C-alpha cells in the first residue's frame, strides 16, 4: 500500500527554536514528495517538493526537507521558527502511476512567543 | 505561473438547493483536475479525479449523483453539490495538473455552509 504518515498532529515550538515536522511514506515505487502549508480558511501553498533530484530540498520561508530513502522519510525543518510559521502543514506523496496525491493527516504548528 | 482560482470563495445555501463551484486554471491547460473535501482540523480527502472531456472518476464512498463534476475544457472544472444538506458543509478544494507533470496546483478553496 502506498501512503504517507505524519507523526504528531500538534507541534509547539518557541519563537527562534528549531522546527521539525515528521513525514514518513510507504511506497513500492519511487515517490514524489511535497510539503504544503495551509493557513486558516485558505488553500494549500506549496513549500517545497522532491522530484528525484537533490535529496536536500530548499523551499520558501526558510524551510527545507531531506529525502532519506533508507528511512522512507521526508521531514520538514526550519532552523528558527517565526510567529508567522504557525499554520497547518501537510505532507503529500504521489507516484508515477497517475497523478493522485496521498495526504498525511496534517501537523498543526504553534509558535510560542 | 500555474495559478488556480475557485469561485465562489464562500457560499451559504439552504438545505435542498444545489450549489455549483468553479475551478479554473488561469495560466495553463489542466488536463487533470482534482476535487478534495476538507473537514475542520482534518486532512484533505480526495473526492474525484477528472480529465478534460471524460467522466470523472470518483473515490469510494463519494456519491456520483450528489457531487456532479464536469470538466468541459482544459481550464475549467465544476463541482455541483445537488440537494445540499447541512452535513455537506465543508471546505472544498480543487487542484489541477498539467499533462505529464506530477505536481498539482491548488485553488484557494470554497467554503460551503448549508443551513
């Protein structure tokens, strides 16, 4: 089965602290991996994506993620959290067979001043 | 590039009426469009996938006769919620992809409230 799992539905960090949001996938074929951010009552905004090029992917707003095949992971990080980073984050995976995306359950990030 | 719009952004309707939501790719041709539903504090649930000029493929558990999807052109797909009921109240998000591309571009979403 092909799926994606986000560990931790809620993550709280202090302003200026490291942000780490976890995402693991299961797949029998090479995946394409994405991180999206969603602010309240808004659609999804693409943060970054992995499409089989460099394993360390840099995205917008200072976020980056590293594809680790051996760990089947694609964790999202940011060195220093900002108040504006408070939002819902979704990890998603898709495969060559069709364009269907599989979304994780989401992680709500709270940034404490 | 790759902008997707949705209209309306928020709609309130009475129970029993039908509501149409539009999804448009503004600067590219979308061979495939997707419709998702999102309940509060939950993830996106894929409802259906539609290819231009073809019938939509619905996910298991999604009522075809209730959620009518039309993908008449390469830039427009519509979702019509027929005979809406309060339990249909949700956030509906569409996305679009180019032929051969893996990435989906998401619209801003439409909030449907059925009273």
